[in-house]
């Protein structure tokens, strides 16, 4: 699991663009996702990483999450493999 911050609270369309860009770089296909205005969580599969788990009869080996923290004025990015088991 790797975590970092973007300065400021990224708007919804920018959050989605950042996730799309990251998944595109990894060659990952989205398997499932959860979204609301402050949290985005995308589970995906990329052949670039060997370990994986099964979910809904599909392989999954990376999860990307964004969380907007309005109090600290940051947007946290968390990337985990094969899944993120901590709250973000």
C-alpha cells in the first residue's frame, strides 16, 4: 500500500481523471468501483502484477482510492495491491 496527497480538494471530474490516468499507465481494467463526492475506490486487474485475488469471478490485483479531506484541504491517494484493507 502506498499513500500520498494532492494539495487541495480535487473536484469530482479531476479525481476521476487522476484515477483513469493511473489505471491507464498500469494497463488495468476496472472490475468494480464505489464512488461518492468525497471517496472514490476502484478495484482493477492488470497483467503487470502477478498476485491477484478473485472477486465476482474476475481477477483483481490493484485498488486505487481517493479521499477528499476538506478539513486539511488535501485529497489523499491510496494505491494497494491486491486490495486495500485499511480505511482511507
